[in-house]
C-alpha cells in the first residue's frame, strides 16, 4: 500500500488540517473528511496535481442533522479517493465542482432533486431525475420522506381527475 | 437559415426506452442538444433502504435487464467487503464466468442495434441469432435468460457440472467464429465503414474531460478498464488485453466492442480451465456491521459503481448506484455538435445507452394501492402543454394538417 501512503503524506503535507482525517480503508480505497470551506481547494488539488481526474460519482446521504456528500475520485492506478464533506440540513449549501469536473453536473442535479442540496454556481439546465411537476420541498432520499407525502400533491393527478 | 427546434422523444425513434432530446438545427446540422432524463426513475435507491440486504440484491438486479449480473455483483461485493466475508474460490470463478458471458450477449445485442440504426438489418438478424445461443446457455446454467439470480450474500446459488462447462466452451467456439466474421464485415465492408466513420466524433481530450468510460471512452483512446486497474472477482488471475482505439467515432466504438468480444472468449476459456473445486457459499450473517464500501465493476457498457453504507442492522443505510450510461451521456451532446440530424440515432446508440440503468429509480401507485390511470385526451393535452413549455408548439402544424384533410 505504498501508493496509498504516499497519497496520505502528500495530502496532509499540502493541507495540514487533513492530517488526522485520512483513513486508508483497504488497498486502493482512501476516505478523507474535508471541511466544507476548504473542500473545493482539496478537490482541485487532487484532480489537477494528484491525477485523480475521474469523478466516478457523488453520493449524498442524510445523517440526521446534516447532509453528507462523498465525492468518489478515481485514478488510472485504480486508487479511489473518497472525499467526504458535510453541510447542515438547515442550510445545505455546497459549491459546484463542475469547473473541475464538467461531467459532474448531472450528479449535482441529483443532489438538488433527491436530497435538497443547494449547489452554488451549477450551470443552468433541466432538472434531473424527478418529474417537472414534483412538489417543491419534497426530497425523497431524506430519511424523513415517505411516499405517502406525495398523496394529493401531484398536479398531474388533479388534471386527470378534472379531465 | 432560420434555426429549427425539434423534439426527439420522450418516445425515442431509435431506442425502446424513454428520454427526451431537444435538438436545435441549422438546416440539417445539429447546433445544440438539450437532454431531459429521468422518465425511468423508479426510486430503487430509496426502496433498498427499506429492504434487507438479500431483498435489495434481487431488486438491484432489476436495475437493468441487460447488465443485471453487473449490478447485483457490484452491490454484493460492497456488502461482502463491509461484512468481511471471504468468498470460496469456486464462487468467485462462477461469478466471473457469468459476468463475461453477460458481456458477450450485451456486445452482440449492441452490434445488432447498431446494424439496425444504419439500416443494415441483416446484421441485426445475424448477431441476435448468435446471441440466442448465449441466452439459451444462460437459461440452462441459471434457469433464466435475464436476471439470473446467481448471486447471494457470501457466494453463488448454483453450481455447474463439468458437462455444463463443456457446453459453454462449445457455444463460445461458435460465437468466436461468428465474431471473426463480424469483425471482417465491420472493418472491410465499405458501406459500414463509410456510414460509421467520422460520425459522433469525440476527441480524446473531451472524452477525458467529460469522464467518458467503457468502450465509448476506449474508442477515444481512454485506456481505462476496472478489470485491470482495480481487479475484483477473478480478474487478477486472468490474462487479457484492454482494447483501445483512436478512431474517436462510431466506427471506433464498433471495433472496440468486437475486439473486446475476442478477449472475453479468451477469458471464458481461462476461467473454465482454472475453475477451482469446493463449496460455492460461506455462511453469511443476516445483519451486516456498520461500515461503508465503494465497489467498482466493469459492466459491458463501462464502469458501474455502487456505494453501500451499513448501520449494523439487516437493512442498508444507503445504497448509491451509478450505471455507466449516466457517465457517458454527458459526452453525447459533444459528439453530436455539427453532425447531421440523420446521424443522431446511431451516435446515441453508439454509447450503448441504457436509460433504465441511468434513472434506476416510482410508479404512480398511491399509498391506498390504487393505480392512477390517465385518459388518452388528458395525456394528449398534457403533452401539448409540456411541449409548449419547452418552446415547441404544434398548433400551426395541426391546423395545416386539418386543412389538408378537408
């Protein structure tokens, strides 16, 4: 796991606040907790200086009071750097990473639709993946969301009844 | 010339799955492409959180009909990592065998669809006939043509006899001969070469920038294959080449898939030759400890990833799926810039898209169990309104058509 250790050293040298936040989970898997305010810098450094040029996916999680976001970045040698950051549910604002990974826009749209994240600076475009008439403030991947909450709220359903 | 905007989909003329492309044209040339996806969003990730790991496994297998084994294996290897389960070698080899057979049927399916999109339906009939041999093989090995249900937590559910494995080798020999013939057709037949060359071009830099993966990326020189870089299952023990091509167009994508088939046949022979004896499962706990894992898997269409988080119960806390098409769709708009409208079906088909996979997630079944039905005229009015919102109005056209009928 020499390469994994090198990555750990390099990251903690560049960002001293990460020193005790890097966990090598197993060969080729590294998890790092990154504070929200420095997240963009760390992400950019990993992508441009450490060759983690492939954003596999962004996972969004609801962990009670906070929303958690894990950015899974992969490199040609098979190592995956999982950068984790959190934002409070009361104000879940994160900054877009589409300036680093243009292909990441669709994953950010999913965070907006399914978890109610607010992504600052995301390019204008169509929503994904929920329907156009999905009610506002209903985020299906939040733990307190139940399918029953949809009952009677769909505009399309009303139209069908009236029609 | 005035620009014209036309809608392609949600009922797509080329594919049997719904997605919507709003295409802006200057004459015959595509100037801009705007996509709307999500028509197949079924809420599978949410549904997994309310099911046990084993139930979620069979639900996730239904994310996609073609690469069902990919999703189920990708998920279960993440769960097994969290649970700390060590699979018996024979189970690993059986999983790998099914994975590679799946690649054969998926690539042959693609070849047929590609043939169909360029009006070469003989190729569709031929390659789908050959694909049937693999489907029959699946039926005899697993009991099903699709959604094989081979995986379980801690191993596989069926063992294969020597005779069954010999049968696999026989079918593979036939498919290999046929694939050689298709390679000849696609690389020597002038009509195919001319129809596919220079269509849907994606430069190497754009492919890297947009995170293109799988055969689509490899045809633009992106030398990436999870089976080699992040070996899982038995891939670390197998020798194979990763096929990379620099044509950057639909022709290159066809070549990559066909040559990949030859590598797959090689791998299947190695798997069967090396197949270890022994048990096919280890005893697995019902409850999985708290922890998380990120699993990668080279599906026929490219890298499939699953993130699983366990919370110590028998149900996952979170399951996150990224099917290859979602990553590759970003490149479609780029590929189609300045292409002819008539090239759109084959260029889209060339990423081998799977929109069920992409959206993977809610039928309108209400909590009372009643299904919503929508009448034809309501649906028609809804669609007219919807298109108007997108800036497309059919009223003029309808009036003209009505006049003609008079």
